[in-house]
C-alpha cells in the first residue's frame, strides 16, 4: 500500500499507530506536507536498498508454479483425448458406411422379394425341385432335393489303397562316436 493510497483513511487505528511509530524511528516528520520536499538520509537510503535487495532475493527464490509447467503436464492428456476422439469419429464413420450398405442390401432384397412374389415360380425342365422351406420346417426335416427326369448317379468304382511303408535304414550308414 503506497503512502498516498486513499484507502488509508479507512485503515484501523493499530495500523496508523504502527506507521507513525515507523516514521519516528526512521527520522521522518510526523506529517510531511509534501513528500518530495523531504531529503532522505544516507541511513534511509541504505535501508531502502537493503529492503529492495531482500525483496528481489525473495522473488527469485520463491517457488512459483508457472503456467507452462501446468500446460506441459496437460499435453499428454489432451493428446490422448484427441486421439480417442479421432478414433471414435473414424469408427462412427465406418459404422455409418456399414449401416448404409446394410440398408441398401436390405432394400435390394425387399425389391427382389416383391418381384418374385409378383411372378409365379417356373422350374426349367431337368432342374432339381426343392421342397418349400415352410413345409420342411413344419415336418422338422431339412429340405430334400428331388431330381426329375434323371436317373440316379452311378457309384464310383472301388479302389484299393495300400499304405506306403518307409524303407528301413541301412546299418552301414551309421557312424560310431566315442563318448570320451
């Protein structure tokens, strides 16, 4: 608080008493009309220099938490959050593409089903006939393929399969080693 501060008019009595006592110890008049008219003594100048040096020393040695340290600590978290956000957006884009593809295929299946319902089923001559799935499901059996106009296929001729036995090793191919 400077000497010229207007807030001093509201200061407590203890502070003003302490200030006047300090003035007396420093050799200043009780109330100077003009602060620029008083001439500081050499002791007062030395005291002011000592106070200034002490204040500078405290400012240099005081541990200050700089904002760049906080920022440096927050960088990994912001990078991780940014990476997760980018990954999430990529996944969302991929899911959107897949859902659009599924919707397109579903629409195509619906269109094909509508076209097939509009046309009566016609089986070409010689093509296998398949029992409708609703009847097969009702009977609890898999659908059967009925061949129309074709004979049963001929069985393949039986073949003889003999296992191959590897040739025995010749004892002359071995090498004897001493175990010393």
